[in-house]
C-alpha cells in the first residue's frame, strides 16, 4: 500500500469519484504550467476528487477532479508559481507553491491581491492529507 493509499484509508475523506483515467492524467500533465507533485497524481489516480473536514484553517476541503484542474489553474495570475488542487468553497484555493523546492501547500484567498499573502498549510501533499479528519 502506498503512502497516499494508507493516508486515505485512515481519513474521513468522502470520495466523490472513481480514479482519473490515464488519459485524463496525461492531458493534465501535458497542459500543466508547472510540474505536478507525484503524490497529487497518485491521489487523482485513486479518487479523482472528494471532500472532507480539515483539522485546521480553512476547515473544509473540496478536491478538484483532474479534468477540472487545467481550467481552474488558468485563473491564477501569470507567473504565480501556484497550482491549485482544491478549494474550501468560500473563496480560498489550496495550492502548491511550485516556486519552492520542495513545494509547500498554501491557502490562497481569491480574488488575488498583492496584499494577501498565502497561508502555509503543509510541507507536502501527504502532510496535507493528515489534516483531513
């Protein structure tokens, strides 16, 4: 069992879908403006979305399906380096900051403003999954 599978088996995440097809994942990878972390791709292969409560801010998460990620990430300004994979449904995206190595996960308020700083949530996708309760 992989790390992502193990974390999903222990979480209360409501899985909304079956896993993404290899075609959907290939299209996402080819159209993405940044490299997509492997743990997120594995998550999409297993569940392709879902929702659940978080133990910390922003307290709720809706994971996007692979087929929606290209359009959603087109909303981020130019060279932001952010790759959104989820939302809280009330104005916050949850995104990797791909400018960082390794990339961290941040809550990003919408609309984007220079005065609003992303809020750190986790160092990687597996650590973020630990917040799903």
